[in-house]
C-alpha cells in the first residue's frame, strides 16, 4: 500500500505500528486547562524530580523544524522535565540531500537523549514538522518511495494540471470547515491515495514493540497526530483570545493570528486552520533566519545587533530571501531576493535586513486584516529570533503593536501539549 505524509512529520510513521499513514490535517482543538510552565534544562532534571515522578505520567513533544529537531517532556501541568536538540546530519543521495535519512537518524538520536529515568513515565508522543513538506511512503514499512518535497519547493510544472481540475482561487487540499476533501478532488482517479485526516492530538497507535523494548517506553505509550511547527509554536505561546498573534522567527517567518473569521486566498498564500470554534489564520514567508545565516555567523549577529539603535528607521529597502521564490504575503515563485545595495557598515546592513523582515511581517498582518480576519492587537514571538531584543523593538515600532517573547517559545512544547490532549482522549 501507499501512504502520503503531509503536515505531520514523516518521522511519525517510524514510531507507530499503524497500518496506514495518517496526518493531522489543518483542524485544531485546544484542551481546557492552562499549564503552568517552568523552564528547566535537560541537565537540571536528570535527578531532581526522581521521587516526584514515581507513578506520574509524562508527555513527549518532538519538533522537526527546518534546520534541526528537538524534544520537550512535560508533566500534566506543563512543567518541563527535560528538553534537548539535535542538528540534522547531512547525507547525500547522488547530488541531492537525503532528508528522509537525516530525519530518521535524528529521531532515534533524540530518543536516546531522553533520560532513562523519564522514559518509562512517557504515555503519549506527538510530532510536528514543517508546513507543506510532503513525502510518499510504503504504509507497511514506512520506507519512503520518493524523495520528500520540502515546504519551500516550487512546483510550477504542476500548476496546469491543478488548474485543470480546481475551481478558480481555490486552496488545494482538505477543507477543515466541512471536514472533507473538496468534491472536485475526491472524484479524481488517485483520490484513494489522499492521506487520512484527523485532528491534531488524536491517538493513532501504540508505539512499536521493538522501539518500546529498545528505548524503555511503556507498553501503553501512544503516538498521536501532530501539526506544523509554526502551529505548535502558537499552541506553546498560549495565545487564546481573538486578535492575539504569534510570529515564529526561525529559519523562516510564519505568522498565526487567532480570528473569529476564516479567510482563504491562494493568490496570497493565505490559509486558515480550525481551532475549536475559531480560526487560526496566517501564512509563512521564505524570509527569516536562513537569510541571516547566509550572511553572518551567530557570533556576528549577536555582536552587531547590540550596536543597532532600534528607534532609528532604516532607509534600506530589502526583500531578504535565500533564493528566488516567495509564498506569503506575496505568492510569487519567481520573486528574486533583494539584498543590495550593501553598505560598508555591517551594523547598518544587519539593521536594514532586520527591519525589512519586520516590514514583511507587518505586510502579512495587514493583508490578513484586508481579507477579513480579526485585527491583530498583540504579537507574541517564538523561535530563535525571539531572543534578539533589538529586533523585537524594531518590530514593535514597525508593527505599531506590543510585541513580546512568549513564555514558551519552542514548538516542541506545543507538541507536548498535543500529546497531553491525545492521552486524555485515548481509547486505543
């Protein structure tokens, strides 16, 4: 049999003994409680909670982002018991990067990183991945049948075929409002290959016996459907009221706004995810930290940022992209990066890039309002960019809104919350 993995990360197929490959789709439901969050490092938790953990259930969230993966283990009230991260190893398949092998190896390395005394308490696992990354696999073995199609890949050759069957200005894929694929897609001869769709945090299957024995997980440990990395970051931030938004500043820039109104517009790459009786609307740009790292080292970014005056407006007008192609707030697969002219002063150059990314963010929120979404009134920040205080002040000035770092900024934490949700409704 064939299975298509979309939205949740391909690594989830490796963990579960489920016959069919499942996905989370774009439907979300929040659990009712609000966890207390206490940041604790992996090294600080190896023995400090040993007595407290006896008989206690723990929940594992795995975040497979653009440049690396991490895990967070939390208890029922949201206290972090352990967390760690890994960069993806680089493997090549011919001239192309073998992402599937990198993901799989990273998954098992992270599982080995989990403290032994915590593994037996983990009752539920959930995984997130980059939005729109897709891989087709053998549903019996979980082995990939073709290389993954990444979130930032353009497929212009497929557009004529899509336009021949899809109505104008229609977002291709599962419709969360009616909980089904559109009729024009279901009637296609390949519709039986479309992924099954369940809500994030839905129990799928128990962990494979061989993995339970190898890593020391309990027999009842279940694998739950996940979501995208940016939505997981939104869940971690606990932005629960309409008008509250989360900008994820990682390798890319993704914005999510809780709205009373659903909006969809494929012209601008705008889409909505169902979140209880509200909608999580937004989009994802190809700009972000990946561009910064093409130009500066981490040490340079830190030292140069310290010298920026965030109250001063930069007159440099860039559109920072790693390569040609943009998806939001401009949907243009041919849009070229604009990073010139480069001033001699690197502080001025970095200032211009950071402010230009902030302008793209502001344009994104402005577009959501124009299309009918609830107006944003506060922005929380997740991802590595949340640590840059000068950038936060620049964004606050450009957006004209209060901007702050979320109490929890890691997507793995939000995915662990989905693992709690899955355990609460587990009937496997």
